[in-house]
C-alpha cells in the first residue's frame, strides 16, 4: 500500500509534449508553417486597413482647423476648441438626450424581444412552421429604412389603410405617424419589425450549440418545459447574451440616421434630433465644417469605448467571459 502511495506521477501525455514543442518554435518557423492561413487573412486585413484604420487616422482633424481646400500640413492646430464648441452648442444636449432615450428604449425592449423570438422559434417542432416563421420575421432586416418608414406611413398614417378603415366606420383619422408624443412607441415598432429578426438569428445559432442530451436527461428526471428553459436553455446562451449586451452598450450613442431623418418633417426636429442628424445639419450642410463633425464622432467613439470597458469589467466581476477572457 505504501508503495502505491509513493509511486511516481505519470509521465506527461503526448499532447502536452506537442504543445511544448510548438511553443518553442521561432517566429520564422511559425511563418513557414502557417503562411497559408496568414495568406487567407490578407483580404480582411486590407479591408480593415482601408476602411477602418486609415479613416481612423483622420480623427486628428478634430484638433485642427481643417479645410479640404488647403494642404493638410497648412491646417493650424487648435487643440480642444472644436470640442468646446460642440459642448457649448445649445442643440447638442437635446440631441444627446434624445439619443440616449431612443438607445435605452431599444436596449430595454428590442434586445429581450430577440431572445423571446429565438426561444419561441426553438420550441417549434414542425420544420415547415419554423422555416416560415423565420423567413417572415427575418426578411424585414433586409429592407431599407426608406421602405420601412413608407410602409408604416401607408398603414398607420393619416391617409393610410387604418385611417381609411376608421373613416369608413365614422371615426377620425389617425395621427400616429405625425404625433411627437407617440414617436417613441412608433420607433420601437419600426425597430421590432426591422431588427428583431436579426437578433433572433444570432440567438438561434447559440441555441443550436446546446447539447440535446441535456434536455433528454432533464425530461427523464421529470423537469417541465419551463424548468428546462430556465436551467438549460438560458444558461446555455448566457455568454452570447452577455457579449451582445456589452456590444449594444458600447454602441449606445449610435442609434442611426435614416430612421430619424426620414420622419423629421412629420414629427418635428425637436423629437427626432439625435447626434447623427445633429452632426449632419451642423457639419455636412452647415457652416461648422468637417472638424466639428469629427470632434462629435470622436466623442461618440470615446464614450463607446469607456462603456464597453466598464460593461466588460462588470461581466468579469459577475463571473462571465465578456468580449474577451480575463488573463
């Protein structure tokens, strides 16, 4: 018995030895071994360089009095003057508050709706019904905002289908699409119709990765449908929920442009003015110039980065992986 207790530990497995050998390779050896994989990444790296890193380098004009009509090196450096002008603008704070209002409404109501749709889709047994439901819900994601707003005006507008139906019964016309007080609910309906299907597809992919044997074992043990959903389904997609929630929080100031610009005249600019439309009217067609718009975009980017880091840190403290694993 003593001999058994004092026996030497088992030798390292072959897999661990291969990992050690692989880690000892030089950079040149890794390049010679992995060059086909690196070659496959070149188009993606080129796309990032041309459409992300190169435009990001031009954020420097937020600190310059930039004009496209003179050489770049002749534009004077003005420090944070454009940021001071941005924060002092009387229309900036209302636009920021509107942006936060629509962003939080989107996060609180549309994000859970995508999860609910995915759970409903996952519980449908019939393949035909599932395909039909998925197509109907997912198809509006490919519609442009021009088409989405047009459909809602044709159906819920003052001259739309519902208004004509009410007039036929002696009622009054609807002012739903032109009422500032109901615009938040109208925007939520438009988000739900257009974007909920995209979120549903992502969560369906996460649901497909759950081992079906877990449901079978739970059913054998007598667990009800709700118990299986609470103890298997939701924990199985929790990492994806946390990841998408962090990304949504990081993009909380990016609520879009077309949806609000298209309904600006019908509802009023006080209701539809968000940061993107604010920048458009002050920088693109206004007199403030590109440096003002770049300063506003850089402000949005910095706030988004801070929110992502804070949300990811909170996720780590709660035991979740977040957008990257904590070292």
